[in-house]
């Protein structure tokens, strides 16, 4: 027995969702683990000889290492399961501009990236053959700090691939593999890093090479940080470079999955291949491409879709590329326009993707509906209901997001192979019914105490954050439609609720505003200043730098998760799903996933789910409903104790797990893609 297996474990993100995976690294040196931002390669490189020797002579620890290494072996040895035409030789190729695999790999900014990460983990768990393609940003999304006056400041930490479990790919001659894409009339080179996510491989393109001119080295500089030109250039690299990479590796995907429009240029590259290799016409090539490509849209508002000035598009694509496609400039630009002949229309990646893919889907039932209406204009003559856009509701990776303590309870009642039964409604019903009120409340209370301690360590408030008080989490991007200010509509009423001596309510906030979004920064500042008022500060706290780690702490432990988007702009939302799996109760506008999830017994609904009326009226109505539900339903239910336990509340927690966990997980989502979309 030795510590040696830890080195191999550190090279595959599987550890991050394996039972005892994170704990095994943490227990080597908890402080250093924090310092290394939970990056095991860093930890192993920096651990002191004494701590290492101590662990290496601890039989209990060594046994844990051995057990984890054995599970990993078993996991990796399982044969890939072919499904219809999806085989290891012809896998799914999953393209996305961001991936949120783990906090130590900061290649994501929010929901889209986390969803992509969860998709890969479930594909791995389900043994579905899939490879993923993305970009390695030198500076991932920014870190957030609030100044004393509440104004958000951004700073960027550099990603050092050599400190991470990333391997530079070599070609057959042992030289670094290179991808070339002609961008802005220059050949831009990209090297390729490989990350292992269980059985799934994620390839990351990176232009930070000395052979490139300085500007081109910065193509993969920042995630969404640059201007429009940087963005389109990144998208060329992802789409065109991604296809070239797979070809160099000899991967012949059965299907290309465009997760959001950022990778839509891959369809052009596929067409170019067909035209060049087989001397086909553009129209014939489109047929071939469409058969291989599927598209998931995530944006329910027109303005959220990626669009470019046509002159910019022409500046970054070379005329030789158009020639190889056999397209005139007008025909080329028309591909990205709703009306191909409207010369003033901008070039959108969503129209391009919808045109070039055989299937388009939204990410919840409601979002499917909204997308059909939004994109009907691409299907002249079709009624909205007949627009061929379907939906697959988003889900979350249960092993990643379930607290270890609750996981232990699930394993106790559902068996060690608990995570193989995630879709088994009957198994969940039966198991969760067996958990006693006392046990469920004990688990939840322990996690809440952990959360309060975490808050106190992060926010340096020793003040009065109280583990017994009803605790509401509100963490999400600060963007207009998320309506951060809705809660503050009537501050006096809110303060009465918070400061009730017998039945206090406390809030934990977290979230980032886009660096260029002054309006959202003002909203954040307003909230930050509000919380300095003495009546507020002991019952509300803002955690800076919302990331996957803060999300994990919050979703596993809060009593209530609040979400107040302006309908119908929350395409799906996934953070509430993470909360539900952990027995937290959602208090949310009926939008996105919650429209499908809420059944009257498993959480709380704000508003009546009607659209219509003006924005101001809707906001006022929703605010009123929010306060009323809090005052009349949430608070009384939480504080209504029988023998010291909120039994009716616990009954709702049980309902939340039973009804929501089997549905809103990413195994169900990936299964649905494999059944409905990929074949
Ligand atoms: C889950 C998650 C999201 C997505 O949350 P929604 O607000 O539901 O869209 C965003 N950021 C992080 C860090 C997450 O973990």
C-alpha cells in the first residue's frame, strides 16, 4: 500500500464526484487544499515531506487510497456501451465555449458551462461514447471583489496548464499536435490540451504559442472578456479548429452536438470538407452536414443571441474560405440572417445553427415553446406549433451536487449502487419514505451549520448568523431579467420579516455582474449598501466571487432557494435543481424547469404563471406575491414545530427529493439526448 495511486487519481476529474474523492485529498493537508483551490496536482506538488510521510504511514488513510483507486479502476475498465449508431468509433462530439468541470479549472462563467460539465460527467457515468471540444482560456472568468462602497471590481487569475491535470497532445512523431485555422488572413496555430473527465475526453484548443503573432496568442485569452471581434475569432477557432482537431485524431463522430450557437461555424467546416473531398455542390453538402448536426439553444430572448456586423464577419473569414465553400459573399452572409436577402441584417449564429442542423432543441418545455415562437420567422408558412424545435429539460449531475452526508443516507437506503438508480422513480419513492424525520432534519441541520461557518469564514461576519434561523439563498448572475431588485421592492416589509424575533429570516446572496454591465453593477452596489444598515447586516450577507465552490456550499445547505426571473426568460435554470436533490425547497417564479417541477407539494411558487400585462405591472405583482408567500406560507411552515421538528416542512423536503431528484438530473437529460436527439 502506498500513496502512489493518488498521482493517477489527480489526473482524472473523476475524483471530484467519487465518494471520498475530494476528502482524500483534503485530508492530506486541509489548509494547503484550500490554498491550492482544490487542485490535487498542486496539492501533491506542494505537500510537505512530513505530511506525506505521515499519511504514507497511516494504515487507515492508506486503505482509503486503495479503495478509491480500486473504484477508479473498475469505473475506467467498464466497456463503452454502444447505442444504435453511437459507438466508440463514432461517438458524439460535444462542442461548447465553456466547461464547468471543477472549480480548479476556471473555463466557465455560469450556467451554460456548469451544464456542459454535468453533461460530460453523466455521459461518462452512463458510458455513452462522447468526446468534447472547447477552448483553454488563459484567463478564465474574472474573480469578483466588492469595494467598500459596494462597487464590483474584477481581477483575473492566469490559468497555468502545467499545474492542472492537462496533457499537451502530441502527433504521431511525438511533436506537439497543431491545428491551423486561417483567421484575419493569418494562419493561426493552436495547440491542444487533453483533460479526462471520467471516461470522457475533453480537448481544449489554445493559441498561446510563440509561433503566433501577439494578437493571435490572445484569441484564447479571455472567456467572454473581449470585444465582438475577439468573440467571433474564438468561435472560428472553436468550430473550424475543433473539426480539424477531431479529423487529425481520427475521430469520426456520428453526431456533432452544438451546445449553444458559439460553435456553429463547425457546420461550415463540415460542408467545406464535403465540397472539397467529394466535389459536391453547396446544396448537396448542406444535406450531408444537416444529417450529422444537432443544436441546443439556451437563449430565450432575441438580444441574447450571438450576432455580428456583416463587415466584421467578412474581415475575419478569408475570401479563400468562401471560395472553397463555393459561396458568394451574399450567400455566405445570408446563412446567418433570418431573411437571407436582407443585406442590412446582422449575422447571427442561431439562424446559422438552426439552418445547418437536423434538430434544434430548447432546454425546458416552456423554453421549447418560447423558442418556437422566437424562431418561427425562419420557417415561413409554418404555424408556431409546427416549428420543428423541441426540448430536453436541463438536469444536474447528482453525484457532483449531492452533499456527501446526504449521499451516505441515499446509499444506506438505496444501496451502494445508488447512482445507477437515479432515474428509478419507485426506488426514490421507497428509499426517501424510509428516512425518518429525525434523520433528515439532522442531516440538513448539520449541513446548515457547515454553511453558516463557511459564511462566517468568507464574509468575516461573526455577527449573528444563526443556524436555527430560516435561511434563504439567492445566488445567480446579476442580469436584468434575474430581477435582483425585486426582493427590495418594499424594504420595510422585508425588514419586518427578517427581524422578527421569534421567526427570523436571513439571506445569503452571491453573484457576479458582467464587467461591462454598469446597470447590473449599480444593482449590486445598491444591495451591498443596503446590507450595511445595522438592521440588515445581521440577517443578510453577500458572498463575493460566486463560483462552483460557493454554489456547492449553498445548494447543499439552504432551507429555501429563491429565484425571481422575469418570465419567460429563464430558459431552464439549474441551481434550483441542485437544491431540490439536497432536500432544499425552491421558492420560485413559475418559469424554466420549475414549471415542470412544481406540483404544489414540493416547494413554493411565486405568481400565477401568467404572461401578459406590462413589465412594471408584472414586477409589482410578482413582488407582492413573493412577500405574501414568504409571510403566509414559507415562514409559518418552517417555524411550526412538533416535538421540536418542523414536520410539515420535512414532509415537503421529502416530496422535493422524491419528485424532483429522479427527473432533473443530467443522467435523465443525457439519456433523453441519446434517445431522442442523437440517433
Ligand atoms: C448551477 C450554477 C449556475 C446556474 O445557475 P442558474 O442560476 O440556475 O442558472 C451558475 N453558476 C454556478 C457557479 C453554478 O454552480
